[in-house]
C-alpha cells in the first residue's frame, strides 16, 4: 500500500472503505490495495468521536501493515480535533 486517504463522501463509487456516522467501518476491499480511499459520512461539519476513533484505527492498521504508507486527511477528516482538553479521549495521542 502506498497511501490511505480519508475524505468526505462525495461519489460512493470511488471509495474502497466507508466510515459511517456511528463509527462503523465498511470495507469493500482489503487494505492491501495500492491506494486506499476511505469515505467518511459526515453528519456535521467535522467527524464525531466515534468516527475519529475509526479513522485513527484504520490509519493505525495501515501503518502497521506498511510503516512507510502515506496518510492523507482531507476536508476536516483528521482524527485529532483542534481543541483537545486534558480529559478528551485523544489527549494521550497528542501529548509530547
């Protein structure tokens, strides 16, 4: 795998995976394709916490298969929210 790209769903036919609003991951193929495209179904402006966990999980799986894989987060799909408080579930992932 060379890259895994996360983006808002636009044309359903172009994605290999989907992340639903409840965080469910729907895989139409495996992660061994050269380019994996993950469509994130947005209900609001940004992904919710369930979707962020699913995005982080897929990114983790992809990098464990190939540590050189390029991760691309488009259109607000980053699993790391802008304002992370110390009690946020992602705080431990963003600490230095």
